[in-house]
C-alpha cells in the first residue's frame, strides 16, 4: 500500500517508531510499520535523503510505502 501525505511531525514520528518496530523479531505478526518513504518538495520533485537543514526545509510531502506481507492481504 502506498500513501501520499503532507509532511508533519506525527508522520515523522511514525517513521521513527516504524524503524524501531522493524528491529523486533516477528514484528509483522502484530504491526504494520512504514517500510520506505520518499521526500518530495512543493513541486512534487524527489529530494535526496539527507539530514541537511536546507533539504529538510524543502520537504512538503512524503510518499509512504508499507510492507506487503501475506498477513495484510
């Protein structure tokens, strides 16, 4: 599943939590964490994955991808 969402603190928090959840063995039995995401600017152009403040300020949207496993189908 893929979602197109506006960049926000709750979304970034969910991404951070998802990274921690994916370290738990057999997490997919109980959780559906974000698998990957792509940062986009206001013109929907892909931005590089970096911690630079200049790039972080340009992020307006995110494409969120969830893991496709057999338990969610």
